[in-house]
């Protein structure tokens, strides 16, 4: 819809923060495990069953259902075993679906020339998991020759060599000689620290971790391990201060790190890590790096492989669940969140984070009352956690309880300390302003939006919201038009903003120009019923009645299909236009 609805920020993804410093510099290290390729089966008149299975798989593949797609492709592959494109895509889908056993089987059936970065990672992981360390090490050496700049293969080699008796000092020295982008330095130091801990050298591990933390202070993994080593070395107070500082500076992922009190009153177990755990840690890093560069499918494959090697890694499971949620696979995300939500022997904040996300996923799936009850109970039991109060407030907004949302955002604003960033204050002002507008309190909404713009005058969402609100209420049209033009310049690919600018032209009587922008908006936001409604209105003003009816009908179809409803009386308004 044209007015940007405030949403809960899912948050910075732990050690993905180091990758986001300069994704372009690390791009050369990205794997190429294959994009969705809808290959044509080698069909003849006698293989209708195989063709049918392929079509089932292809439809599911296009629809983003890897498990169903894999089933279809595997049946098709049994009738068409020489179709290498189909075999490679089946491997990718197996890894995406978390069916790593099938993925490994498929990777082993692929000739050397067809192996991809992902299939080699799967094969190396499987060999190490089976205790065939020399074979895994040989493969790592071969791959390192092809991709010497890829830190992950160097780390695989380091851990595999250590498992075969390699001396830590020599392995660290070799790793230090590897040239790599600055953005990867923190990861190298982190894994050096893990190696020193495995070798019983905590002081050397501590030195490496301090370097890693200086390079990637927003990394959950580095912060956790540094704090644990400090606590084991008799410095629990320093560890507690470290964790509290992290929680204050990284509110989006604060719950993933224990509180200072938990460190001071708890017991930190000794460091223990198997070869599977080590390789899973490398893969977890790699998955987050790929995700930070926008490759959700490959990241999903890598994180599934990581969990196959170490299913007890609660952090990689949480990250995978978030990736699945953001990618729209809510059913799979819900399963992973539920596993974490039921665990009582993990970091309490991780469990609580999973419970929050589980409730929000259930809400998105239509279990609105159960989700609302769950989130309210969590908020009642944990009033001191801002992110949880934010989730409860967001759900109140989503449910249309705008008075509750206003009260919640007001409490969150009042709770901001003097050191709160402009971004944090702007986000809450924007959210409360949107709640005021939805509650019919336009003057208060205007005040909040104007305050937000004083803090961040080039925020395109705030410019769009205030500009659209004024245009829709026939208020301050010239100023609103300037705001929307500015927002469009800042975010030309944002369909909601393009729609708002088109609607502003419409309100000024320039229907031809409005039509141009509204058509572009439907391309940018093809699932927005409101944009199609606006386009229909523009066509009607231009005398193109048939085109107008088509767009209005499309708007109704989107709403009937479960799309977002712009307002309570939207459907009735559009139906009246069609009469």
C-alpha cells in the first residue's frame, strides 16, 4: 500500500555484521551453487510418468517449495539419470530442504567437472563426518588451488590438519600468510582462537579473540566466545561488562548474548569442540556471509549443511529460521523456532527470541489470536525487554488496535535513553505517527512525522508517509508534492513511493502523468491492491472505462486472495466503482 506500515526489524544477523561492512569486496568469495534452473527433461513418447514427475517438481520449484520439488525431480531423475542439469538442481534443492543425506548422495553421483562450490563443501563435510579425514583433506587441498582466496576452504584445511595431528602454531602461521580482504580478518582471528582453545592455549586464544572483537564488535559469535574465555580465565566481571555493552549497542540481537548477571551467577563450561563442530562453525560463518550478499537460496543450503554436522548449534538454527522466515518459507521457519522455543537448557534470551519469532510467524500464517495471546504473555512476563515490547506493540498495530499501539510506542519512546541514535528515535516516531494516522488523529500523526524528519530529513519512508497522508487528505498539497518527489528521488524502485507520487499527480488533475507513475508502481509492487485501485481511478478519469474496470477487478482479486487490505471499507469502495 502507499502508506508505509511500520514493521518489526528482524535485526542484524550476528556475525553477518562483519560481512556487511563491504559486501562488494567479499563478493569474489561467494560460492556459485547454482540458481534455479528449470531444465527440460530428455523426454520421449514412452516416459510420460517421468515427464509428469518433472512437471510436478518444476511447478513446486518455481513456487519456492524445495521439498516437493525435490520429490518430483528425484522421480524424474530415476527415468532420466543422464540429465546432469536435473541432477545438479536436485542436489541444490536437497540442500535447501535440509535433506543433506540425499544431497550428499547426489553430489557423489556428479562427475568432477560438474562439481560446484556447494557440492564440494557437502562432500568434504560428509567425508569428515564419516571419519575419512585424509580424503576430506585431499579434497580441500584441490579446491583451495581453484579458489585460493576463499577463506572457508583454508579454515576447513586447518581444522582437518589439526584432526590429523597438525601443530597449532604451524597451522596458525600458514593461515596468517593467506591474503584476504580486510573484512575477513575478524573471522580468521576467531577461528585461530578456536584452534588455540582446542590445543589448550587459552591465553593465545584470548589474544586472537581480542583482535577479532576489535574487527567485528557486532558479531554474536565472537562476543560470546570472548566472554566465555574471559570468565574461564577468572575475569567474569570483564565478561559481564562485555556482554552488557554488546546488548546496549546491538538491540536487535541483544537477547542472543547472556546478560551480565547471567555471567556472574552462572557456570561457564569448558570449551569442547569436535571436528564436526569446527566445520559447522566455518559453514555457519559462510552462510551468513552469503546471506549478507543477498543470496538466500545458497545461504540456506550452507546453513542446512552446518546443522547436519552440528544439530545442537542453537545460533545457526536460529539464523536459519530467520532466513527461512524472511524468504517466506514460514512452515520451515516455524519448525526451527519451535525446536528452540522448547529447549530449557540454552541461553534464555535465545529461547525467548525464538518464542517471539514463533508467535509472529504464527500471526502471519493466520493464527492471529493464538499469536496475540502468546506475545502478550511474553511481554507481561518480560517487561524489561524493549524488543519484546516492540513486538507486542507491532502486533497490536497489525490487529488494528491502534490505541494500544500508540500507548506501546509512547512507552518505548519514553524509555529511550539520552544516547539513543537518531535512527532509533526516528523509527519509533514514525511507527507512532502511523498509528495515530490509522486511529484518525491526523494532527498528532503529522507532529510525529515532522519530528522524525527533523532527525532524518532524507528518510524516504517518512517523506512518503507524511506526503501521502497530506495528499490523501487534500492538505498542504504543494509541500506534500515536494516531499513525494524527494522520496522518489531517494528510492526510485520503491513501489509504494512511486504510487504515492502518481496519486499526488492524480490529486492535482494530471491524470496522464499519474497513469505513467501508477503503471510503474504496479510493476514494482504487483501484489498491492491499493495501487491497482489508484490506477483504475486514473484510467476512469481518462475515459478508459474498460481499463479502469480491469484494474479495479484486479484489486479485488488480490484482496480475496489474502492480500493486504488498505482500509476497512476498501472492498466496498471498489465494488461500488464496478457497478
